[in-house]
């Protein structure tokens, strides 16, 4: 109930922003710019996270190289410490097992932890992914500093010896990766993910579809409720066999591919080339021939697509990260006048997404380059993150 109340406040804030921007919407006693549906519940409340990133830092009592979650402010005046995930009920036991084993491993290592505040040391974090069958992928991230190639090879071999043949083998890691990342965070293009052991991908199932998961590819963190969210997107967009879907920030192609068999075609795009490679593979894996995926930013690809083909009916779904979309990407979608219905999925609707909502709906004003504005039609919350205050929000926008 509190999530519905929280999102009511979020939409009231959006309503005030839209009014200040000169956007008209039907009067509502609560000040909402559109109807708000009840929260779609998650069928799983504990141990639902299929991906966790465990940090490395001193523990609460000063113990070195604790693997877990940061508490406090790493960049503020207060001290941040790392606490074990053992009592975090939303984490899978298999993920906690990897965190404990990795902590034992690095505490025996002469190499120090690498903290964002000073970038000294080596061990940065470990990312753990899993599927519904609980097959596990672990990605160990290290700052190479001044280590030679021979020393890096030795560190990688040490990880294999420990997790595949040694004390850590009870973690049952299916795929073990290593990344030598000299920055706060590195993409595959900046610092390749090196496969040390096992198959290069995990496979996840959703309904009658199968999806390939790579180290970097995006997949909803709660697989159990993701299918319900995609059903809601499909219902809200109301596409048919004549419709073409633009799947913007498509990730591994989950949204577009779940809709592909009921519509004319899907065009997906994502800034991550690895994600697009996964999406294209997933289309082939499921025998879907009417879906095409391209690597690139939306502000560059959408204008080109407008000139390449004509769709009888065009709808769009946008699923960006917390940073939202750039103003140029919003402009590109507004300029694409064939888009009549657009769904925006946000994991943080109280953040930057609100600015995107206003940009979608703001009057054209003096700008002749900005296409007709959208209007908010419906909001649907999905409890992607049980046991937290966070909630996914699906916003439907339309224009005539």
C-alpha cells in the first residue's frame, strides 16, 4: 500500500511540473495527470534478485577487505563501511555464498582493495548473476594498477584454482569472468570481460521464450515479475498485427521479443553492442524473424529510422537506466510524428525520468523542430523490488 501512496505523491509532483510547463490534463481531485493503476505485485518476496554487485571495503569493526554492501557515504564526510549480505533477505543464498568465498580469497591475497575514493589497491568488486535454475555467473573486477601481464595471468589462474578446483568450488559457479578495469566502471569495449571458466552465457526463460545473458547485458532484476510487467506494456500499447514497435534501450531484447509474434515488426536499439549482440542471438534462438536490433544511441538512430521506412502503425517503448534519456533522444522521438503511443518504463520515476516526462509533453512553443507533444494517459506500477521502497513505473503517453 505504501508504494501506491509513494507513487501517488510522485505523480502529483509530475502534475505540478506539467502544469508549470503549460501542459493541460483532465482535472483530478488528487492532482494526478493520469489514472494510476494498482501496484502489480511480485509473486516472490525474498531471494528474488538475479544480479548483485558486491563492493569491497573495510568492515564495521575495521576488518579489511569485507565483501558486501556499502553503508554510509563513500564520498561524503562520514565513513562508509562494507557489511556482509548474509542477512539481506532479497539476495539469493547462492549469491551470498559467492560473496563469502570471495571475501576469504581476497583476505588471503597480498593485494589491497581498491576504493573509489582513492583508486589505490586492486580488488574492486564482484558481480554475481544467476537465472531461474540458479546457474551462477561471477565477474571479478580488479584494478590492474602497475601489475604486469604475467602477474595478471597469475591472478586469473588463482581465481580458477580457487573457484573451480579449490575451496570455492562449492559455489558451483557455471561461468567465471575477470575484468581488469582501471576506471570506476568499465564497459566491455573499455575493458573486455575475460572468460576464465565455463560457458560464456547463462540462459533465462520467460514464458515460452529463452534469453541469453552476458556479463554486461541488462535483464530485469526480478525475473518472476518481469513477465507481468511485459504483459502490462503489451496491453497498454495495444499493438496489433499491423504495428511496428520501436524498442529503445532494448537491452537483451526482452520487451520487443515478447511482443514480436503479435505485431508486424520490431526495431530495437541499445548503446551497448554486447546487449544488441545478445538481443539478435535471442531472436534467432526463439525463431523470431521480424525483429532487428542495432547498436547506437537513440538520438542518432531514431532520426535515421524515420527516413528509412514507413510503418502503418508505430508505437515505442523506452526502458532507460536511472539517468533517463538525453534531451536529443526525446526530441528525436517527438519529431518522429508517426509514433502515436509511447511507453516509458522507469525504475526511479521520482528522478530524472520526470524531466523526460515533461519534455515529452511540453508544448512546441517557438520551436518548429519539435514534434507534437504527448499526453500522459495511464500509469501502472510494478513491484520489481519487494522489501524496498522502490517500484518500477510504466507510463503510457499518447498523441493524436
